[in-house]
C-alpha cells in the first residue's frame, strides 16, 4: 500500500504498486485537474511535480512516487512561482480549449523554479514535451516570460510566539 504525499497531505491508497500515478490521482484521489492525453508520455497533459521535477504521471508507477512530494495543478498556485505562472496565464488569456493547460502550467512552473530567468532556448527545451493542439505556443512562451519578470512576493516569516512586532 503506497504512502503518498499529495499536495502536502500524506495519504495511503490500496492500489497495485504498478498502477500509473495518473490513475491514482484522478480515479482514486479525485484530483481530476491532471489530464490523460496519450498514455505514453508524449503529450505532457499528465504532467505533475515529483520532488519539484516535472514528470509524466501516465507512465510513472505509483511505487516510484512513494515517499516523494507530489504536487498537482490543484496546488501549484500555493507556491509563489506557480502563482506567478497562473497569473501570467490569466493575464494574457493563454487558454483556448484548455485541455493541455494543466500540464503546460506544471512544466512552466518547474522551469521557472529551476531557472528564474530562462532564455528562449531554455523555454523551448523545457516545454518541448507539451503539446497544444490549439497552437497557443506563442501565448505560452509570452506567459512564461511575464511570470519570469514578475516581482517575487517576499516570504512571510512565521510569527514567533512572544516576539515583539
């Protein structure tokens, strides 16, 4: 029985170890923002973060995610980089049909988390595994550039009991 940390919540599921993580997320955990596209890791619709790395959940067995931090589209906006990416997506209306966009956002967030100021070549390389049948590639690249140039919100230090403010 794999023990998973999904969006910060430790969970255990009674599923086979070789079950694709995509189906655990969608069918067992009820997190349907991650999409099924091709089933062979070629389209990027099923992209999630596994310990901060963008991975294709359709070919990742649940056993490979045990003990790792899983982040899905439902929680990517809780991170300052993910929030900037989602804001940029909305700002320039990237979405057309929307089916691929959760995977696009997850890949873009992983890119900017690793490389705050990516070049055009960096963006092209990071996003090359994500297919958009509507052809919104220009808007996707523009949104990534907007998110990269957006001011980073300062982290709020947790309050210390008894500390003077």
